[in-house]
């Protein structure tokens, strides 16, 4: 069951990569590239940090086939119908939920510290999306734009760690943690939830610009001690 959930999450990330490439007006090759980048980057970075060799996807032909088939199927679908922006975000939320929890499980199996488990889980969930957004020219990436994205992955990682130490079954731990990530992300999408900005500099700048005089406003009074201007 866990492997099936992982394939579902990877397929969701592959579809989100193609959808992002479609919005960026890339060609089919670019769509496939983003499908693999979004699907494999997080797990690859996690395995490199944990010094796990060979990398997990080099031995799993089923995983690579799922990514390729999902990418091609998504591109064929997009030739017939146009999908709204929210579809990309919902599909991406499914991938984030599953892949984050799988990253937490891999970190727990590696025997790292609890803090490292949380960091690696979040990294596994968000790294592919960061690279996807960067390749699409979106700056800053999605998770840095006041979105409840990495925060949802963090909550899921903490939930997984807590349930694991509480002695819950692996299936219950995985499903509950993934459900929490998905619920938080979907709530952020449907309710337009955002984290507070880092500073209010932008608002003060905009307020200052709002106070600046319009083009048609009256000019300020001339300095009374200045000499009069010569007639035209």
C-alpha cells in the first residue's frame, strides 16, 4: 500500500510539472523534463544527503514508467482541454502530501535525529516544486510567496514523527500524516490562506506612492523669495 501511495504522489508531481510547463508555453520535451524534475528532485536530494546509493529511482523501472506515462497522458489531455490554475495547485497538493510522508519514512528508517527527519521530509516534499518553478521562470517560487506550502509539509512531518514515536501502525501514521498535509494545503487553496509577509516595507512604499501628487494636481507654491520667471 505504501508503494502504491508513493506512485500516486509521484504521478501527481509529474502531472503538475507538465501543467506548469504548459502554462509557461514550453514544448513537449520541456514538459517531460519538468515532469521528471518535479517528481525525482526531492527524493534524489534526500538520498544524497543520507548517502544512499544507488539512488532509489535508478532501480525502479516502474517509477520511471509511471512518470513518463503520466507526463505523456497529461500533455495529450491538455491538447483537448484547458485546465485552470487551481487544478495545478490541487494536483500538486496530492503529490506534496504523499512525497513528504515518504520522505519522513525514509529518514526514520535511516536512523537520523528527529530534527533531521523533519527537515528531510520537508526537503523531499518541496525541492522538486522549487526547481519546477525556477525552470518556469517563477521568482520567487511558490513556497516562498507567503503560501501555506512548506508549512503544510512541516506539519505533516511533525505529525508523522509524533505518531511514529507513539507506536502507531505504519499505515495509520502514513495515511494520517498525508491527510493532514493535504487538508492544510487544500484549505490554503480554497480559503486563500497566506502566511503574514516578512515585513511591511512594501505596504509602506505603496502608501507613500498613494500620497504622491497626481499629474493633474496643483503645483506647489513658488518660493516667494525666488525671482519671477521671465515671460515666454
